[in-house]
């Protein structure tokens, strides 16, 4: 439940307004390595700029992607965050802080809107 918390008790839950401000957003790609400013998928020739938000569809072979209905071009350009190795030196994580987080969320909403066929 990391990041989740309850507000209020029993019947009072949901009867108020809560505002939160995110200070950091982290996206991790455990099956990748960082090569210069590129994210490279382990075991494949596929790579992306570290200034890219990569969806699940981008990691799958065509047959698997089609089974689950993921988009083939499941990527969105984003402001370059801090790109670094994950703990233990394997995997890549991108970190955005403060105002840059909004741009990452806008990119994610754009991708979902396209998937759902609605304007963002």
C-alpha cells in the first residue's frame, strides 16, 4: 500500500476534499539498461531516448502485443528526467521532480486518450 492512505472513518470517508502535491515521480524499466542517453531493452535491439515515456506495448513482440490489444507505438516524448540505473545496477529508472511531473502526467493522459479514442 505504498502511497495509499485512508482519510476519515467509516461513514465520514469521501465527504471532504483533499489536495496533494507530488514532489517526485519515478518510472522504472527493470528489463532495460541505460546506454548513454538511451534506454535499451535487454535481449533485444530495441532502444528509446531517455526522454520517452514507454508503455507496455513497446516492449512486446507483435504477436503478444496483439493478444492484449496494446498499441505498437506505445511511447510518448517527455521532458528528460534524471535517468539512472536502478538499485543493484540493473534496470533503468527515470525520475522527475516538482513541476516536471505535470508534463509526465500529461503525456500519460495523452496516450490513454488516444487508446480510448477521445481528445485530451
